[in-house]
C-alpha cells in the first residue's frame, strides 16, 4: 500500500501548525506600544498628483421627523415636563443653561440673525416659520405645555452630586420663590435676559437647535468643500409611528 499521500498530508499539516505558531509568537513578542502606535490621518483627500486638490465631501443628514419639534432631550425627559427636571439643563439637556452663551445663528450669506427681543421673543426665530408669533418673556413665559404663564425661569440644582432621575421627577411650582429638596427656582435677571431670549427663539427645540448649530458650523466653509444634504423622514412615510414632519427650511 502506498503511504506517500498520507505522509505528504501530515507534513503539510505540520507546516501549517509551525507557521501559525511562529505568527502567534511574533504577536506575543511585539510590544503593545508598537501595536497601538498612532497613525496620521490625512486632513485632506489624498491625491497621487501633487498639484491636484480634491474638495472634501461632506454629507449633512438631518432628522425631519415630528420629534424634532420637541423641547426636551433625551426622549426620557418628556416625563419631566411638569417637574423641576423639565426646567433644568441637567435633566432636560436642551433647556436653558445659564453657563452657555447662546450665539445668534447665521444667514446663508454669513451675516448674523438679529438678537431676540426679551419682551417680544419669537416662538421660532427662523423665517420659514414666520409668522410664528411672539411672547413677552418677562411675564408670559411657558416652559412647556404643562405649565402656566409666568416670568422666565429655570431650576438650579444645589446638590453636591448631579441629580439622579428620581430628583428630576421632583415637582415644580408656579410660585416664586420655590424650592424642592436641592432644587431652587431662579428667575431671569436683567443681565441674562438677552441670552435667555436668544435661547428661546433659536435653541429651544431640537430642530431650532440643529438649525442654529449647523448654520454656525457651516459658516466657515467655502467652495473648496462639496456638501450634500438629505433629511431622515422627509415625508413622514418612513418613520414608523412618527408620522409628523417638521419644516427644515431656513
């Protein structure tokens, strides 16, 4: 009986095992610093021709579904509309934050939008939604649909650690002054009125926040960039139960 094929198979199997063992030994012997070495990533498209400049491609994808009209974020914050947490940026991350300067957005030509008016602040400061109506924030501010009209305010957290979700659920009040546990109600003073008005007209909802932020981010681009734009759920037909849509025109 000829045993040559069996011997050849055995030798081939042994060779594969030896190669695998050598490869493993190489990885084990290689210092972790070498494996984790930093790689320089090009800041511009790579071209084989030194004189050729390829414009970078940027695709801007914007959610146009009805949830973008919400004045709370994340989605779990919807349950705090009638609570202190709904009026604090620590629980509702898009509510007014006194530590942030709300810069007015940019027009398509790079010029600034006007500052909002505290005593006549537009509900939506973008032209696509004119006439959106306005409100006197000095006396008729409504933080959300579950609150009554009152002077503009927010809730300040005085605890040593950030509030837990159970703290965000603490009840608020239309009374002033008002405290509940570590929460303290703060009315907007004269020095903050402009900043609060800009937040109200340009950053209060998810869509307004995206319009303002995107305009400021894209203002510095020039013709050396190729920009594409598309919306998620443009017609409400592809967003399952979220059938409403929000205008994204500026």
